């Protein structure tokens, strides 16, 4: 597999190392001179100095092949948008993954159909919510291309679904329970699985169904 990485920060450099270690071909582009020199000393000819939003830089890196995958991992969301659009629309790159530095910019990526995206801030917030007891429903993963999301629901003793098996719970249309974690052990949620206080339930559902799911699993 040939991968083109735009952005030579810690994320880009770590991905580059892993790809090369796994036997893939990759090129990393970095605009900042000092950072590029550090990359060049490690990756030699597989590191390039330049602005990955410029066509001649991308072409010199081999985007005309085209790569199997382009990773837009710069620290600038506008640059990542431009790199993603150019890669996909001008050069026909089959797969593009973009970094979103500021969660407030996510709608711009969605509007342009750039998916999947990676946002460290949102991932950290999801982990924080996971550890805070008062968060009964936590968003774990959004599958924008499939128009689905995965959430975790914490079942308490007052939940209306306590003592009921999955096949007796009238889940909202467009939702399904995936698994139940009880006492640190996970099991697939099947029809006979009975929910108990303290269970952590994973569910997959269509966006906008969260309130319905919360009402059925959590509220009397």
C-alpha cells in the first residue's frame, strides 16, 4: 500500500514509522523547515519539505499514482480540508482521512463529505464522559458514512429495562443493542440477555434516536 501523509507532527511521524515497519510505502510532507529536517534525518528521501496544499508539492510526492490513502494530518483545519478535496476530486485518491483540530470545524468537513475524520478533542471528551458517573449516555463512535453512531448507556436500578430481556424491550426503530458489560465481562446482547443495574450497554443507532433510546432504557 502507498500512503501519502501531509503533516509531519507527532501524529504524522508516528503513523509514518508504523507504516514503514509494517512494510508499506509512504511519503510524509512537512512545511516547517526544522521539523522537516528531523524527519529527513530519520526517513531520508521519504520525507519532503513543502506545502501540501500546493499541487506541485503533492505531485512531487507521488499523488498522481494515486496513493491508496492520503492522510491530512496538519495542525490547520483549512489546510486539511484543501488537501482532502484536492486528493479526492482532482487526483481520484480512493481513500482520504482528515484530522480535525477544532471540533467546531467538523461541520465543514461533513458538508464537503470528507469522511472519516479524526478529532482528538472529541475522542478525549468521550473518554472523560465515560468516566463520569452522571453521564448516562456517552457517544463513543460516529460512523458518518454509514449514518450510524455507537453509544454506551449506563443502566441504574431505577431504569425501566432492569430485569427485562432484550427481546422484551421495545427499542426505537433504527437502533440495536450490541453488547453488555457486567462486572468487567462483556457479552453479546442477544434476545435472552437480561439487563441488570450497573450494566454498561453498547448500542448502535441512527443519529437523532438518542432521546428515544434514553427514554426506553433509562427513564420511567
